[in-house]
């Protein structure tokens, strides 16, 4: 099999898997998780959690809580959504292949 055929097959599989709502949600949550982690890292690098006087930056604490929330949801929900969605796509394609 040459590289063009492999690329064509990969695009067909991706196009077929993208129809699953679970796969779209999993990818969307992955993007949200990455954005929150990047935003939190940039915020902590720029300002930190405490000011020089020792007072807490409330917005940094709220951003950290949101980042932890997306991390927990991301660790458990994203793999489950992707497995469930891809299994559904696979079963659907198997059932459609068996129809005469």
C-alpha cells in the first residue's frame, strides 16, 4: 500500500468518526483542557498566586479551580467519550457492511 492510499484511508476513517457526537465532544473537551492548562500556566508565570504584599490573587485562584475541574473531567470523560463514540462508529459500519 502506498502513502497516498494510506492517507486517503485515514481521511475516510476520520470523516466517518467525526459523525459521532461523542467523538466531537471528546475533541472539544480536549481543546478546552489544553486551552485552560495553557492559560493557567501563562497566568502563573506572569503574576503568580500571591502578590508581593502577600495577598491572594482571587482571579488566579478561580482560574486554578477551573483548570483543576477541566483536568478532572478531561482525565475521565474524554477517554470514555472517545471509546464510546468510536465503538459506536465501528459497530455502525459493521452493521451496514452486513446488510445486503
